C-alpha cells in the first residue's frame, strides 16, 4: 500500500467538513458544465452561495479545488482499500467480488460529479494531481485483481488476462457516473449494482475475459 495516499485523521476531518463537501460538489458541477479552464473562483463562490473571501478560507486557488476532489475521493476509496481488503480476502472469491463491486459503485454514486470531471478534463489537470488520481485508481484495480487471482487459483474463475479484467470492473462501475444521463432514468442504483455484478461474475466464470 502506498502510504502517501492514506489520509491522516486531521485531513479526514477536513474532508468530512460539510462546507468543504458543498464547495467540492458545487465546483464539480460547474467544471462539468463550463469546463475547468472556463470556470473561475468567483463562479465557484457564487454557486456555493458563499463569498470569495469565505471560499479562500477553504482553498487558496482553483487548483486547490482539485486537491479537495482528490482528498474526497481518497476518503471513500482508501476506506474501501484499507477496511475492506482484509475482510474480502477471507470470503470466497465470488462473494468477495460481489461485495467489492457493490462498495465501489456505491462510492462512484457519491463521487459521480467528480469522477465525470476526471474523465472530461484529464488533459487540464496538473500532472501532480493527475498522478495522485491514477495512484488511487491503480490501488482499486489491484484489489480487484487480487480477488480475481484468488478465484482463478481455486477454479471459480477462468480469466485469460486478470489485469484487463480488473480494469474492466473499474470502468463498468464508473459507468454509473458517465452514463447517468441515461441510467438514472431507467434503473435504480441497486438494480445497476445487481446487474453489473451478475454480468461481471458470469464473464469471469465462463472465461469470456
């Protein structure tokens, strides 16, 4: 585990702060609508319903908003990695994967605006922030890869490319964020989780990956 992504208690308290979360959600919505480069600090303050002076109490620049995004995403995904990994590996691979998929997609639902922003604006993200984001993504993928490997070892799964299968699971979970314009009109979150879990497990069992 890369210790640089494990949040301290102080940082967790900051991320949990309701005002910071409100600013984060407001900024993500604006970035999606207007684009990162076309959104100003004044826009973020106005949409958040606070003064620019108050906004600077929480972030020192627009780039600082990206740090809030990463901290907020890290909070959810590090909980998944740190708290779930040992529990998951004590269960059967199929049960572990089902729990992992549900936990991941539930986090995607909470972070949907931020995740959509990453997909749309990756080219405009400063390299250091993008590196942190990719580090988080790879840790999640590695956890899925470990579960799939365990399933292959005991004969539950038939997978030709374990790493690619793990990345597929990540993208299928992220679909709830970047295809929500359609999905939220046609299914509930629980239905999406259930059907994606069935689709993934069927593929792993049958050797389609």
